[in-house]
C-alpha cells in the first residue's frame, strides 16, 4: 500500500485508536470459510461481527493460519457489473453489527497452504489499529451449507 494511502487511512482511523485501546470487545458469529476444489489457491470467508464494547474498533487488516495473505473486501455494482474492491480498513462503532456475506463485505484468503475441506477448522485473525490482534475459529463449509449460529458464536476481548 502506498505511503499516501497509509497516511490517509491513519488520519481517518486515528481518532478511534485512543478509545479502541480502552475497550475493544468483538463478538464473532457464523464464522466460516468456503471449501474449494483441488488446486484452487484462494477462498473467501464470511461472518457476523459485533462490537460489544463501549468504544469504536478500527480493523486495519486480517490474517489466517492457512493463507499467505487475507484482505478485507466488498462487492459493489459499477456500471451494471459487480466488482470486488479491497477495503483498507473498517471502523466498527459500539453496538454495530457488520455482516460479511457473499455479495457484500467478505474476507479473501490468498495463497492457501492446502485444500480446504468441509469440516476443517481454520483460524482468522483481525489486526486492530491499536496493534492488537483478535482471533476466532472458522469452519470450512460448502457454499450452500446453512450455518448454525449457536454452534459458531464466539466472543473475544482484547482487554
């Protein structure tokens, strides 16, 4: 990422850093990663993220134990076509619920270390602007599988 973009992102998210350090409490639900056919080097991850804390949380990156890199992405319509765009960060206000779902915000896992098979568990970590990292487990599923919210609800605090 260019230095100009990093400065712009920091300027946008910096006011959140002071309060986020005091109380960064994120809850993850229905966390899953799409199973992929053999020799497919990339996958996508989905979840519902809720900020249960009293302060805003600024997510500036993501990683996984099964991918060389993970990026936050969104899908939007441009000139009648759906386009995937990389997000440089995501601010989550107190009480806000953010959906990462097919056709919207999602995680892109690039350079998979091995084939993702339904039933496997992988780790997804979010890097916060405060240099904290919040991790959760994700189940590998086929695209059409229905998530069971009660089995996949995780609460994580960075305090």
